[in-house]
């Protein structure tokens, strides 16, 4: 009896061992199948639908670090961003600079640098601010050539610095100070060429500056010409020799149709950067496009989810609408405005960045950064984040990491003292 029990126990042990071995083989086979056959497809699916690679996991929000370095946890469902170093920016593969105004005003001025190629989008907010813009550009555009200038629309806070100020009849604006390769400008405007008293308007002076650049050999196209590929214009411009970084002019129906709102004429652009494998980072610039324009932008273009979104119209309540945000689902947002400054005598609800904008963007990310803010004590301005630079650099330690450097600090908007006194986040 004891021998039979012993034999049964041995048989059970052998059977159990066989099951364990079989399970190990199945698990190993599944792992090999994933890593060697399906991994790329799974990663691509997760990146497309959740904005991340399978191996990265997702951040859940956290504290940012200062400009000294370190990692910043990205928004929910997003990748991590690495604290940057200003000394790395000039040699980065790609850098996107939101240049803070040196005046108390809201306006756009964005520099994109890919190797030796520079793109300047707008040059606001005032004619006098052009000196500060040029001082900044000197650090990154060292050959005196701007390969591309995009003038999104004809409002002063976007084109003033392209004209600059006059001394002895000579203007010092961007279009007079640099060799410009190509200008891409708005198709339509409601602006007049003369004031009621018969003097040239800023728009007229801008048109004269464009004519000057064209006479120097600059190619001048409109957004619609780019979209249609007409007269030498292109829908896509590559910013690097390897053709991994592309500047893509999007279709805006107001290139062709009239609008009562000048903002809707904005030239819109998607910057795309192939990282490797199946990963491509996208960065979206929509000028001051308003609600109707954003809805049409979504309808007429295949927009991807984006790493970075330059907030439309300085964080107004009439831009960055749900129709756009639910498609692009931005991970990081830059707002070019003077936070809290009632520049136009507007109702409280319209002061940038508005509560309506914040309520909508909060559904997707809390990584929101703002250039400058009102200084109530002096009735002047002070930096909030200051110059905001997102850049992409490769190193042995950080393979393909998106980095952030800000000239003042990299505190996210909702954690600033100004925000906590003037706005709420998710009702709190």
C-alpha cells in the first residue's frame, strides 16, 4: 500500500512538473511573439490612441523642476519631459522658442530652429519690441538668414515687428534686417491701407516691407498657394536634409472665404518630426484662429494628436475650442500673452488667459506655460515663464527626449501665485 501511494505521488509530481514546464514554454513563446512580431503594432496603436509608446508608461502629473535639469512628469497619458539646459538649445536637432515680449502687451513671436534652418512665425506685439526680438534671434540665427517667415494674419500684435520702427526714413523690422528665403502670408485681410486722415496704416507698412523683401530675392506665397502647390509654393517644406522635420501648411477655408473676424484669416501650420520607428512628434500653430475657423480646420485636415500646441489667440475664450482640442489632445501648451492685463478694456471674462480656455484645456493637460504677466505693483509687466523653449535632443542618457527650458522658471500655470488668485482649475 505504501509503495502504491509513493508511486501515485511521484506520478502527480511528474505531471505537475510537466504542467509547469509547459506553462513556462507558453509564456516564453508569447513574450517572443510580442517582442519580435507584434510589439511595433501594439506600440503604434497605443501611441495613436493614447499618445504614448507601450514601453514608456504614462505620467499622471507631477511637479516640474527648475532650469537646472531633471525630469518633469508629463500630463495624464503623456510622456515625460526632461528639464533643459540653455547651453544645449543651439545645437538641438529641433527647438521651438516662444519669445517673451519686452513690453506690457500680448502678442506672438515664435522661432523654430532645425539645424541651420530658422523659421519665424509672427513678430509681435509692438513695433518697438523688434529690438528685443532681434537680440534674441542673434543667439540662434547666427548667419543673418531666416529661411522662412510666416505672417499668420494682419493684426498688429503679429506683424508689428516685421515692420519695426523708423529712423531717418529707414525701418529696422525683421523684413528689413535679415535675408529672408521665403515669406508665407495670409491670403485675406479686412485692414485698410490708409487711416481716416490719409496716412499709411501698419498693414500698409507691412505690405511695403514684404515688397522690399521680395525685391531682395525673397519668395512670397500665401497660405492658399502653399496648399495648392501653385506658383512655386509647396504644401510641405522640409527643414532638414534627411527630410525628417517637415513644416506643413494646413488648409483654412478662410484662405478663400471672407470673415468678419481678422483672426480667422490665420495661416495654420503643423510641424512634424520623425523620431524613429513609428514615432512622430507633432506641433501645432494656428495663429489667432477662432471657433468657426477651428471647426473648419478639423473638418478639412487630418490632424494628429500633438505634443505641443501654441494656444490660439493668446488663450482667449473664443479659441482652443473643444472641436479642436478633442482631436489634437495636446500634451503641452504654450500661451503667448500678458496674463491678467486688460489690454483692450475687455470684460473680465475676456482677459487672457481666460477661464473658459483653462476649463477646456484642463481636460487634456495641466502642462500649460505662459510668457509674461501683468505686474500690478508697477503697472508694468514681469516674466511668468519668460522665454519658453521646447527642444529635442539626443544623448546616450536621454534617447530622443523632448526637453523644456524657460528663462524665468518652468512652473506650470496652475501652480503660479497669479493663477491661484485669479483662476480656478477644474472648479477649484
